[in-house]
C-alpha cells in the first residue's frame, strides 16, 4: 500500500536524535517514536558547543538513539521503507557521524537513504503537526538560525530575509550572560522580564527603518551592555529590578523586530498563504508568540506553533521531511555528502 515508515537521524548541532514517523495512505502522519539526547552538560564547562566533543558524543549516542527509537516504536529495521538523515547544514563532525551511521544501516539492510536539509526539517514540521498546505510562511528563530521562509513545496523554499549577524536565541543567551543569569538564556531572560518595565531602556529596533525582511541582533547586545554599565556606574551595582527592566526592554526590542519583519514577510510572500508558522527555541517565548499571533490575526492567517519538542532540534522533523522527499522519488546513494553549509 501507500504506507511509509521512515527512520530519521539528527546530529547537526548539540542534540543527538532518532525518530520513526509513519504515514498511511494520505492520512495524518504519526510520530511512532522520537528520542533526543542533549549534550548540554558536556559543553557547559566551556560556555558553548565544542565541535570535537559534539562529534564524539554523536558518534557514541547515535546507535543508542536508533535502538531506543525502534524499540519505542515497536518495530524493527525490516519494517522501515527508508532512512532519512540530516546531511547539513551544521557542525561537520556531527553531520558526518549521522551520515555515516545512516549509510551503515542502509548498507546492512539495503534500505534507501534520503539526505535532508536540517532547515527543511524545521520548515516542513507544521505539515507533520498541523497538516498545513503550501504555501505558508515560516519564521525559524533559534540559537543558530533566524529566517523567514516562504514554504511553497517539499523542496521549494524562498528565503525572504533573515539575520545579517546573530540569531535571536544567541542574543538572549548573551544577554543572560551579561546579566549573570543561567544558560540557556532565553527562558531565564523571559522569566526575569515578567517583573520588568519594558519602557525603561530605549533599545534600538535594528533595520526596522529599512525595507525588506532582514534583521540584526548584534547591536542589541552592545546596547544592553552599555545600559548595564551605565546603571552600574550610577549606582555601583545592579538590583533585581534593574535586571528585570533590562530583560523586559531587551525582549520587547527582539519582539518588535520579529513581529515587524513578520508583517513585511507576509506582504512579500506569495498570495494565498495558509498560515504563519514558527519553529526554533525562540518560538517558546510567550511575548514573542503573542506578538506574532497578533500579526497573523491582522493578516487573517492562522498562527501555527508546533509543540516545543518539535520546534527545537529533533529527528521526527528529519524523518518527516525525508518521508515527504521519498514520496516524491528522492533517493540518495552511498555518495551522500555531509555539507556544513547548505542554504535552502
Ligand atoms: O531551536 P533551539 O533549541 O536550538 C538551536 O539553536 O538550534 O533554540 C535554542 C535557543 C537558545 O538560544 C535559547 O536561549 C532560545 O532558543 N530560547 C528562548 C526561549 N527558550 C529557548 N529564547 C527566548 N525565550 C525563550 N523562552
Ligand atoms: Zn535546528
């Protein structure tokens, strides 16, 4: 029949993941299993992801994740129709670990291999979770990425704009660091911002005065550093309230940029958009979510935010993107390359 069952592997950053997704004849796809093993504790002492440590951890954990995913799905390798693997973009050591693991399974079983672009995995997730039809607008906002994509087909993406420097999650993380808050910075800054006054510090809304959907977040970090130091110079230290006001003012600036540029991206996208969708860790932020929801409502569009576990890095999105590509006839050979850079 037309039922497809695909194993997906993800290892392009600091999460090792394996998942099984199944779709029966035109029905909504099901996630049979999704296993994610993070590496945060391995990298924490170094204050950032160390590529060599990540690659080694992926190589050690991939097999375990695959076994765990198959066991949780209650299936064996012989029940699969294909193996999908992130072939880039990302840290080369990690991507290579995943591609080699997938090739090993393909060689042992004869199963076809499908290479998946990690960004396409994020971008196609709303079809997995909400059955969205093309075209829709996707804002991908994480610790490593920030872009508006018009998603027009399984292999048809138009990048409408993106950050020209830092990703917004990175800006949240650096803000937390500058204010002595724990990592990952996003949730910590959001929590602190709840008690803060967003109007106390007038942070810039970079590039909002320029046309287009490009964004910039690195200047915000500098503005925050200056504001913090001005408070310290004036009072000899910063209070809990100062910190809350800095966080609230910073978060409001990021929110305004993402929402303002989302409005422009909707205007620049093809007619007939079915939704505004988001993915990436930053999509967890309630203030940012609420602002994007308003922008979608203004444009008469549904706002789609997949569950957080499917917004952040995972292998279900890779299995699903692989399944969609496989249905269209995509097959990769043993020469599938790992690509550290791979724009959509
Ligand atoms: O998608 P993700 O889990 O990983 C990648 O970057 O690929 O995103 C993680 C990023 C981190 O920078 C984190 O600080 C940010 O998402 N983040 C948030 C929130 N939760 C996570 N940023 C703002 N508000 C949040 N609630
Ligand atoms: Zn990602």
